[in-house]
C-alpha cells in the first residue's frame, strides 16, 4: 500500500455506493498529480493559472481505473464470474487488469486494427479474451450491451453506473488539492462518461459543502468524430485520436447536461490542433500523454486564441491517458534521429563541437 493513499474507494468511501464491509478490488488508483503547466500559458498568450490532471499515472495508464475499481468491486460483490466490455483500448486495458486482480474472466470486444498497440498489449498480457470485430466501437458497445442483458457477464462499460461513480472522484481530488474549484475544466469527449462523471463529482462536492463555485465544463471532440457538436450520430467516425473515435456516445445526454448546466460547451477541434497540443505538452512541459488526451489542452489553446479567459482564472485540463500507450503516433512526430559510426568523433560532429 502507498503510505498516503489507499485507492479511491477507501479514500472517498462516504461519497461512493459501497457497504461498510465492501472490500475494494484496487490497484491503488487515483491520487494522481495536478501538475502546474508553467510554460504553456505564456506560449499561448493567456494569463491563466493552468494545471494538468495527469490521469496517465493511474495503474493501467488511464483515468478508466477510477471507474473500474468500483465497477469490478461491485460486480464481484454481486457474485459475477465474468466481465465484458467494448473499448477503444483504455477501458479494455483497465477491465483486463482489474478483472485479473479479482480473479474474474474478462472478455473485451474491440474494433479490429483500431486499438493503439500499448493498449492491446495490456489486454493480452492480463490474459483477457480479446475479440476483434470488423466494425466500429459503437457496434462493439451494442453487442456487449445486448449480451450482458441476457447472459451472466457483468458489463463494465460506463453505461454501468458504478463506473461513473468511481470516475467522479477526479473532481474531488482537484478540489482537494486546489482548495477550491477551477474556473474551467477541459476534457476530451468520446463516449462522454468522463465529462458526465466529473460534473457529477463537482456537484456532489458542492452539495457536501466542500466546494463553493462550480467550474465551467468544456468537452472537446475530434472534428471527424464529433456527434455531440454536430447534433447527430456519426456513422464513420475518424480521427488520429483513436481513443475518442466514437460516433454515438453512450453518455451523450450527460455531456450535454454538463456543458449547459455549467455554462460550458462541447466543441470540436481538428486532428492537427489536437496533435499540436500533444507535442506542445511533451516538448514544453515534459508531459507525455496520448493523442486523445491532448484534446483537452487543444481546447484551452482555442479558448485562449478566442479570448475566452479572464486574467488569473484557474484552468484544469484532464490528460486522460499515458503517451506510451500509442507509440506509433508518437514516432510519427517529426524528430531528429541520427545514425553515426561508433566512436566519439562522429558524435562530436553532430553536437557541433568539431
Ligand atoms: C485516453 O477505452 O471509450 O468521453 O473504450 O481512452 O469518458 O469516453 C476511451 C475513452 C478520453 C474519452 N481519453 O472519455 C474506451 C474509451 C482517453 C480515452 C476518452 C477515452 P469518455
């Protein structure tokens, strides 16, 4: 156990739907750092106080672990023997790990060829049964929803309310660290569970008297996969941010509600803007997140460009997953990799010392 952190269930027990005797299935998720981004505000011309909530530092490298610890704990408590989920990669990685931890069988259904390699490695390594469908995430989700209704397998996608309950703890942590709420909270939107859950967390903290002012929630979709912004299902979603290549989000209404109730919005940005933010985080701040995660910062940059911030405002962006999950996209970044003969001379020439 970490000295200071028992995982989200034991840390936030009073806010979660667990019984006094519930024993968490935990990998000590949560308690992720809220890292000040010191250089980026200046670079984008915004006089804001900017933080990144580094959810890639969860046990399986994404925010999904917060919801998964609770969903798997509850599934086990109810006597489940097997879990099932559809995924663009992170949910399946998390389900595979927590399922293994609980000694449950795990089935994951994913769109063939559309999962980042690191995420696939996780599902394989934890010995889940990986079923690739020749179709989209949205079709995979429909299949697992149907099966879980008629067969004894527990669904651990975010349509399972336990997932959102666990995921909301990210908002608690942000408030606990800041001692107040941020003015804005930006996050990427795919299936829309995270924005729904984060907003739920802020509202509950306010009701509990632990937060005075609610933040404005800004969700960012990729332009090629922006059903909520367009107002209709996208039949063939496309984006480099494979985690959010989703055409018919399960928590659509939750996202719309979070945006409207908080006086925020859901916006769509191009892959190019998302990749610019992805590279800026790595180069300027030393933070390596996956492409989808950078949609949140891309949103901040867009807001700065449009003059939507006031001086001194506190802005948080969730970086949902770790960059190592998607080495292909990382390596497609223009970079210098120079091959030389062995020995000091050739290296010195590259350094410009000879
Ligand atoms: C890195 O793993 O949907 O809007 O199946 O992996 O709550 O769906 C992943 C989504 C953002 C979007 N960033 O969050 C899945 C899956 C990363 C993600 C999202 C996902 P939601």
